[in-house]
């Protein structure tokens, strides 16, 4: 009987130790599973490319992302013809990375799309209000009662609203004709509309090929070119975002160092003449790709137009939307490595 407490203590120590080992094993397996679930690349990485996003063309041209991910993940590319299309593809799950204007991303987030801006592709002056070369229209105020072609949900559309507001007009003072960018250019040059909210490289092409005249431009009314993902993708595949941003950084540095070759790639991809590509790139700044205070402040300054023009629900806190949209953490490491 005297040995019973001793045997009991030994058994207790054994099961306790076994429990610790088993618990540690389970924790390790669970931790590995969680890490795998969070970090593994998807079987397919789906990105868009766009003529208004030159670094996306560089990335696609050289295949640097394909080289980076190797055989572990297939990379597919989809052409976006405007921010509205990129956001449609992103929100429908057709792509994982969408190239848009910053303010268009704010609009999408404000209307319920759970997206995050993880990278700044460029600081372009890619949009302006243009009229035909022989148009009698001289100022934005002269547009009252006239037709303006614009692609709803894109930077040119929002640029138009801000330009009208600055001139003391609203969208009710003009007739906005909702056409995709290429169709808007055609409508202007055929005389079907009186003005067009142009977007490069189509804007540059219309200037050089049809003599279209810039009626009003304002770099501060152009928002940034950004790369967005959904919140779900960001949580599930942070390693994929790191891979893509690192590849974009390589493309951005190459673009800065090789302007002539960049123009040639843009010309080839868009099917537009080399002088058109060069004009677009003259007004595109690739210097600051890390999302931060500069971009947040610019988007907050622009965001009130979404409320005044009733493009978002009443009561939406657009400043909070901007704060929720911009996510700098993913790009810090890649940008810092430059």
C-alpha cells in the first residue's frame, strides 16, 4: 500500500509529460497548417494589365512574376480597359490584382466592395477634359448644356465632376454620356459629343492624331494609379501579394531607368504610335510606390465629390473609407529593398 502514492505520482508525471508532448505536436502541426494556409501561393495568380498602367505592361512583357513563382503557381493576365472594368473583374473574382485609379477604388470601397490598395503603381496626369480642335468651347463653364463623354466609375469621370464643381457647375448642368474610354474618343472625334474626359494613352493619341485640344487639366484632380486586392485574398495569400509587389518594384525601377524601351513596350502593347506612348509617359511619375500619408491626404481631399454628387450612400464617412482602403504593410519590405 505504501507504493501506491509513488505509482500514482509516476503515472501522473507520465501522462502530464505525454500530454505536453502531444499538445506541442498538435500546436506545431496546427501552426504549420495555419502558416501554410496563410502563406502558400494559390495555384493560379490572376492579374490585370492596362495601357494606363505602364509597369503592368513591363511586368507582363518580361515575365518576371512567372520566374519568381516558378512552377508552383500559374500566372494569367487579363486586359482592363478602365478602372470600372478592373473593379468589376476584382469584385467578381475574375482577377486577384486590379489596376485602378485611387479615387475609383475609394468609390468602390465606399459602396461596399471589401478591397485594399496595397501598392502605388504611378502618379500620372492621365486625364483631362478635351474638345475638338475647332471647338468654340474655351472654358469648363462653357460646357453648360453640352454633352461630355465619360466612363462612369473611373478617374476621368470623377475628374469631370471635380472640374465642373470648380467652375460652379454640377453634373445636372451638362449631359454626361457614359461611354468606355475608346468609344468616348471616337464620339468626340466624330462630333457626337462636345467634350470628352480623356484617358491616356487614348488622350495622347487624340491630341496627336486628331488635334484634340485640352480644355482643362489639373494634376491634383488626377488620382494615383494603384493596385488593389480583396480583403479575403489579402488574408489568405499574403505571400502572393509580397511576390507581386516585389515584381512590380522590379518593373518600376526598370521603367525609370529605360524610358525609351518603356515607350516601345507601351506602343507595341497598345497598338499606338511611339510618339503617343512618349507623350503619355512624359506625364507619368514612377517615383513613390509606397502607400502612405501623401496618398491618404490626396484621396481624402478628393473624396467629398463622391458625397456631393451622391455617388455613395448618404452618411458614409469617406475619410474612414480611405483609411480602411490604404494598406501600406504589404509593400514596405519590397519598397525598402530598393
